[in-house]
C-alpha cells in the first residue's frame, strides 16, 4: 500500500491510500472512531472504479499521526490475537 499525504496539520490530516478500496479503510475508520480524541474521520472513493481511498481525520488537538500510529498498532495486535486463536481452533 502506498500513502500520499494531501494535508498534514496540527489537528487534521488527509491522505490517499493507493490500492485500497473499503476493507482496510473501513477497519481503520472504525478503530479511530473508538478514540475520544477523534472528532471526525471518514474515507471516500472519488470514483466507483477508483483503486484508492481518500481518508480524512480531525482530532481535538492531538497529533493525527500519533492517533493513526496507535490505531494501526491496536489493529495489528488484534489481528495477531485472531491469528493465534484461528490456529489453535483449527488444529
């Protein structure tokens, strides 16, 4: 996945996720909505056949970069836990 930063401000970030449509952007959006410091988060496909999602996040003053890093770390940990449970269940 390639990221293209469109805006990077103190409490707002906008970027494009190349090669992503709904799967990862939706997962990331849902995880970010759990954070009380996130005021707004959304993604959009500019065109129905687009292979990239444009993502925007507005925070209550905290660094969008830090919030994104924390969210992706949580997602990674949840996926690792799920992987372990699948392997155990499907022995």
